[in-house]
C-alpha cells in the first residue's frame, strides 16, 4: 500500500500525522510511505530522519503525494485548497470535523472518499480514544493561556492565578467536566487557583469531588448558577461538548 503524509497547511498547525518511528514500522511491513518535504519540521522531525532512519520517500510536490497514494494520513481536515488534490476512491485518515465543513462533505461524497474521522473512533469501552489526548492537551494548556491573558500586557487585570501572600488568588469557572474540563480544573487548582466545575452529569461531579478530595468545587449548571459564577470569576473556560 502506498501511504501519503502531506504537510499540514491549516493555520497554526505544526503537527505531523506520522512520526518517523511509525513510518519505519510501516516501511518494515512492506508499505511505501511518501512524506512531503518539511512535513515534520514543525514537530522537530527533519526530512533526513524520515529518509535515512525511517525509509520514507521524500516528495517535494503535494500534488504527487495525493496523486500516487492510496491512503492519505493527515492531522487536520483538508483545506479548500486541497480539495482538488484528493483522488477518487481515496482513503483519508484525519480529524475531519465534518459538521463544520459542508463543502468538505460534498467533496468527499463526490469523490467517493472513505474518511476515517479520528474524533469518532471508539475503543472497546466506547470511549473516543483519539479525541481524548487532544482534550487532555487542551485542558492542560488552559492555565498557561489564562496566566498570559491575565497580564496587563494582554489587557488583563494583572492578577496571578495562585495569588501571592497578602493578595487573593484567582477564581476559575469551568463549564463542562469532561476530559478538557477535568484536566483544566486539576491543572488550574495545582497553580493555586480557586476552581469551580459545572456539569449536568451529577455522577461526573461526584467523580471529580472524589478524585480531587473536594479541593475543586462542583455545581449543577442552572442559568442563575452560571450567571453568578461567570460574574465572580477571573477565568472562564468553556469545556462542554
């Protein structure tokens, strides 16, 4: 099978779909892997690593990647400028997020593409096993982003998440107690922030309460409760799916 790894062109996307060690496995099993030049540069992988250590074929032209590959492996959904590169009957592995891209849906249907959307892949426990890692990363990034936005330089109020002696810490309200919300809550609490999580699933709130030994407050998200929390908080995180 010929597998293509194009360079991601979506704004601010620096990941690559297949790192060299995974390419090496595929090549070792007899597949041919075409990697677009500089596809891995944003993730710290050079063309030489793919070529010399993994056995990939480095291709300069993305048109050639799509034209010769039976399977395309990406990170993010194809952008409009990539639609004409997709071949009839091709298989594409990526985060598709089709609900937000009607034009992409039309393109895939027209070309008879088999799309494997990472965000809908479930494991044996019916968990979204490929979406969860992205949710964990997103949640754990919250304190870094919040801390930056709270600075005067970014137009914030100039407060520290955990405060200092003689000055109170920040308050954070998180709407949604799933993977994003839980990771954001735990990381914010670790930075000294006073955290409250709201979720419509009372069992999830009980799990968070037990997991954090009550250090993170939990509430049911009635309209008035949400209003009060947003009004009182320095940081508000939308984490509801």
